[in-house]
């Protein structure tokens, strides 16, 4: 049966709105990847400091690299050469703040400048802040004079006028670790000597998965291009690397499971209503709810977190119940008299929608920004799906629509009470 013009216009308008929302999402919506959005907002100064370190502290921005042999014991000279070549290739690359492999002079020049400029604030008090009074300064100058007269080639003699108390030297000495990695050929090695070690400090926080992914891929790509890396392997560890691996696995499993669930739901709708048209129409309210919820969250927060979007789509799966109720109750209208209507079930739909929306909306007041986004997306999406199912779906159904007859299912429904009664009596006698 050919759909009347009014229905065609309604369907075309609905699909046009969905196309605009989908185009906007594809062009402007960039799902966030910062996992710190699912951390609570700090209630005290200590909490704020802790969260800042979790989000962007040195530990969260550090990657550990190990260069080893591929099933054989490579000479330590080859490992050291690969370590120096990789460190040289990574220095100055975007996102790389510092590359350390134990080599002398590997500290970044800007880091040296910062340490020297603030030496009297962070250095040992006895050689820095407390050495600026007249007696201590006189003693420090006399010691510098004795050092110059001894004929020793001091590394810091050029800074005598700017650092007369040798505060910077004391600061560097205090920063030396008590237990340092083994060193061979001027670079760090593992205790057994089978692997060369490097430390990469990135500029992106460990929770910024997008930036960490680009950094990890850049490290792996540059290592593979090194002539010194032939026959060697590179292993990475650290919060950013683990976050990248977890994200990839979550995306793969979510895509597979969501696709499988979508196929199962479509097959159930197709088996229940025996109509491809109804199956496709039943997906429109859900799609409308997802796109509208994402739009509202993006307008409020500037972006939608990827986890929020994935969980929100899962929570909005309940919106598939609305088309099912509409199809089932609209089948009782008079054929050829008026288009199918869902007003008889609207009160039940409204009650179910309101209670579920209120439950989701409570998440909007959570102290976790990610959960707040999830609550708003689910509440707005569910309300939009329910309203579109109520007012847009019924006019699109064919006049005189009737549910398909299912004799096998009807027979099973008639036998079910008797089977349940027998099973209950059996359990009662057994007990």
C-alpha cells in the first residue's frame, strides 16, 4: 500500500532532522578521552592537589621503555647504540618533554635553567637560603677562593659571581638518587644487562588517551625506523600506555557486543511484527534520542566523553520498548477509518518514561563530570525517544494495521499456566 503524501512529508521531515543531527555529530562532535572526568571533584586543597597529580602529574605523564633482543642475547653495545639513537630521535618531538636514558647531559636545557633560577628556593638550606647572611656568605666566598687556588677545574667556576655559595652544585648533588639503574656504555641497563632502559616524560596527562596514543605510536614508529633497532624489540609501560591499550580493547569489545545486540534486537522485532518497515520505524525514536542527548551534552559541556556516549547508548536501549508498545496497542484501531493511535497506552508510557528519566536525571548532580554527562544524555534521550514514539510513529503506520497471527506462540501461552502449575506442584511435593 502506497503511503499518503502527508505521511511521506512527516517521514521525510523526521529523516531530514536526523540527517542534520548526524552530520553535525560527524563534523563537530569529538568524543573526549580524559578519564579524569570520572574522578570526583576535590573537596579540599589536599584532594585538589592529589587529583591534579593523577590527571597531569609527572607519574601520570611518564612512560618506561625497554629495548631488548628478539629471542637472543644481543651485545650490550648494540643495545646502548639503539638507546642513544632512540633518545636522539625522540628529543624535540611534539608531546615529548624529556627523554632520559642515563647519558650525561641528557637533562633538558630548559630544565637546567629552571633549576638554576630557583636554586635558592628548592636547594639544601645550609648551602642556599641559610648561607646568605654575612658570616655564612664570607665563609662560602673563602671556600670558593680556596677552590680556585687549588688548581682544580671546577665545573661551576663560571657561576662564581652568580652562585657564590655553590647552591646549584649542592642542589644537583641532593638530586642524585641513592639507588640508580645499572649503567653500561653511558646509558641505563637492566640489572641482568639484557635490556637498555629509557624514561620518557610526556606533556600530556596520562588520562588524555588521544594524546597518549599519538605519543605511543610516534615512539613505536621512530624505533622501527632506526637502523640500530634491527633485530631488537621495544616494550613500553606506564599509565598512558595502559590507558591506550584499555581504550582499544574497550572499543573493540563494545563494538562487537553492541553490533551483536543490535542484530538480535532487530531480528526479534522482525519476528514479532513480520515487517521490515516496522522494524526500521521502531529504530527511529532510539536514534532520535541518542542524537538529541549528545547535542544537549555537547552544548552544556563543550564535548561528550567517549565512555559517556557508549554507556548512554546502552542505557537508551530501553527506548526500544516504546515502539513495541505503540505497535501493539495501535493494532486495535478500526481499519480504514482512522490512522492507528497510541493514546490508549500513552498514560502507561508517560509513567514509565517519567520514572526512568527521573532516575537518570539524578546522575546530573553527581560530583563526577562523566556521570553528570551520562545522566543528562540518558534523561534527554529517553524523553525525546518517548515523545517521538508517541506523536510521530502512529501516523506512519499503515491504516488498519493488525498484529500478525502467531498460532504457535498462542498455543504456548495457553499451555504455560498448566505447565507452571505442574512444576509448582512438583516442587511442593518434592519439598
